[in-house]
């Protein structure tokens, strides 16, 4: 793909859709409201693209998008190209945001990236293959994520309330939400924002772990172990020899020093030669890089692409993309 063609890059999540238009030396960033999960995805992305095209003077011919929670059914670059319906756009590249997060953090180098916020997904890239681990949503997976930590926190609160578990300062935090703890489960089960509410307790766990709360420290160490286990599993699936790997950990969960220490300790004790590295950039940088990803790169197999006048190519296996939470 030619580097000279203008790119409209998209990093789309439920909290916001970041857009970067890049043509030559000119760059422009915008932010739109997040994905509405109850509405068709491709139509929303097409609306964003048309809005940006209408007010951009730059010469743009490629759209490259990384989307949170992209399913195999939605990973249809040809459908997005048709929905955009603008003759200036000659090519569309579409993938799950685990791929663009990887490209933003690690470039096209081998290794693994674990992205842990409310949900979590890990992607490893080897010499010829890739492996995605977890990202199965808050009901079935996302081990070590903000939601997972929050769920463990509330479990600990109710165990302490019943006398089944150790006392914890988390009880006082929970009572700020629900003064009568016997009604907390009803409020959560009937609330539309229960996932966000539960995940919000991860920040309190991190703070209280730093202050010495034994229950919070235990939850934090377990979360770090779960995240490290996902990284080890992903690397084991792509390793072809005794390779050394760089690993990058991104997302709000890793702001906890105790969790990051537990994560690093688990990896240091593993069978792998691992170096923890800082991210080179962000998801939107990865979306720009997606537009220039070589066709022979292992990550190309995770991408759906379409060019005007051609049939779309779909590299995503039917079981390879799931809700990331």
C-alpha cells in the first residue's frame, strides 16, 4: 500500500471514537461519541467517515479502522466501503482493536500486548502466527480486568458482611453506593450501568491495596497473575523456538503499582525470556499503521480489506474475533 495516499484512521470504542486524518505531513485528530452497541456498527462507522470527509480538505483514499468488540459478522470491509459510498475512498481495512492496539504499542515487532481496562484482551505475534487470548466479555472471561477486579471486590464485601470472609475497607466504599448492603444486588441487577459500576471498584481496590488492605492486596495479586497467565498462554501458542519476547501492558488496570509488580513477578518466574517494554504509541497510531501493514505480516490474517472494484478479502477466522468487554 502506498504511503503517499491519505489515510483516515479510526480507533473505535464504546467510550469514544478517535479519528486521525493523515496525508503527507498534514495530520488532524477528532473525537466522536462512542459506539452504540444496540445499533448496526458499519452504519455508525460510515457516518463518522462521511462527516470527516465533508469537512476535511485533505486528499484521503484509505480508511483503516480498529474496532472494540468487532465480531466476525461485522468484520466486513466491503460492506463498510459500500456504506461510505464516497468515490474518494478506494480502500477500507477493518480489524478488531486488539490488532490496532498491538500495532500502536509494538509496531510490527514480535511479542505480546495485553490491554486491560474494563475488559481485557491479549494478542501475541510470532514469526508466522498470531494468538489472541481472552477478551470473552464480562460474563465469560476478561480475567484480571477492571470488571473482574470489581466483581471480586464486591464478592469480598458480601463475604465480610455475612461473616464468611475477612473484614475489608471495601465495605465502607460499597456503602457509599448502597447504604443498605442487603439491597446492593437488587440495584446492580436492575441497573443499566451495572458493568461500569462494578468495574469502578477496581480503582478502590488499587488504592486500598496500596494502603495495606489485605483483601485488596490478595485480589490485586490474583489479577496480576491472571493477566500474566494470558500473556504466557498467548506466547506459548506462537513460539517456534527458544525466542525472547517483548511484552507491553497497557490500559488503566496497570496504573496500580501492586498489580503491575505482581504481573511482572509472574512473568519473571515463567519459562519465557521476557522484557517488559513501554508502549510506542496508542490505538489510533496503530490504526494509522494498519493502513500500511504488509500483506505478508502475521497480523494480516486478522484483517478484513476491500478495494473499490474488487471483492473483499477476509482474514478473520470465524472463531477469531469476539466481544472484548
